[in-house]
C-alpha cells in the first residue's frame, strides 16, 4: 500500500531530494508540502495523509508548532521530525508532542527510510 506523505520543509533543495528519496526508496507518494507552520497546518487538515515528515526550523513558525497542532492525530497517522538539530532537548520536547521519531538529516536519513518501510539502499 502506498503511503501518503506530507513534507514540511522550507529549503527547496532539501525538499526536492527528500521527495526523490521517499518516492524511490519507499512505497510512498508525497501528496503535499509546505514551507511554513501555518501553511502546513492548513494543508494537513484539508487532505488525507499517512505520514508527515517535518523540519523544525521553517521559513515562518516551527515544526514544533506543526507537531503540537497534530498531537491528537489518529493513531494510524505518524509524524516524524527530520532536522539538523536533533539535540536531547529537542528529542524530549518532540516526545511530549507524540512525535513518532526524530531523525538527524545529516546522519540518519537511512533510518527515516527504514521507518517509512524502505530498504535504506
């Protein structure tokens, strides 16, 4: 079954490479994306998605705000954070918001692919 992924990432180059990675290595289709917290919340509330992959630092607002807005999401929906700032403090804050997993973009993208059901190769 193809997973519907919503991507929250404000860097166009990173966004493009993440879309390519997820669609090639995982049975996933990126159904939407947003660059800001408010865009992400509005779009995610208006469409069907299975997994959200959220960056913490956005053009406006933050990924923490997105995670907070979806802390009470249905159990079938997963929310992952992919960031360059996966510090212990950030990991703890995210765990309180029901973030399913946090991945460091520079060292753990293979783990993100695995979490999405891919091979990581």
